[in-house]
């Protein structure tokens, strides 16, 4: 583990952490991929009701709900940008989604958090660049909050994604 950031090949819903992050859409509706898996495992009806009460979340922001049937006490719903070539503020929006998620974790007393690689699935963010932004945003949060201990785990589903994440960590931390 480097600087309290690690990459694991595991279903994010199986992580034993205080909070997991859902790669959400702005309407906070159940989606496919990671989002769909989180809804199913948490309890789709309860989570849909909680998200419906919140209603909406802007791109680059995040909101929090209970974890319901998950091991995690909470779910943070972070809305990353849809990739459209890199000239539409995608990098800043992606960084903001991570920073806001970590701020919500801190506000709710969470010291362990599980992330997917936000925006890198159907939203099309190039994976290598997504890893770089994710690690930078997490490292910035750790450095900006030296009084707060947090362990960050990126949950991925393939060996290739795990290798790419670990390589990005090695490159970042030298």
C-alpha cells in the first residue's frame, strides 16, 4: 500500500469499509455496471427511495445515503463527467468528484473508503488518465487533511485494471 491508497481486484460491494462510492448518474437512478451492482446488493428499492429524496447531483459533486444491506455503512454517489475529448473541463470535474467524495467521508466519520474508477466505464474517460486523476485527487486530499486518517481502496474487476492502477500508483509515488 502506498500512502494509504491501494488497488484490489474485488467486487466493490464486498469491501469491508465504512463507505463505498457509487459511480452515479446525475439523476441518481439505478444504472448498469458498478451502479447497478451497488443498487442490487444494497437493496434496490430502499436505495432508490433514498436517492429519490435527494433527487439530483451535479457532475463533479457527490451525495451520501445509507448503505442499507451492504457491509459499508454509507454509499457516496459521485457523478463523474462523460468524456467528450478532454476539452470540456472533464479533468477538473473528475477530480472534484473524488475530492467531494472524500470530504463527505470525512464529514461522516468514515476512515475507510472504496472507490470504483469513476467515469472510466460507459462514460468513456480514458483509463490511464482516469487513474492519474483519481490518484492525484486522493493524494491531494490526504495531504490537505494531515489530521485525518483514511484508507482508500480502489476496487476493480480485472487483473488488467489492477495492474494499470498499481502501475499508476508506482508512477505517481516514484
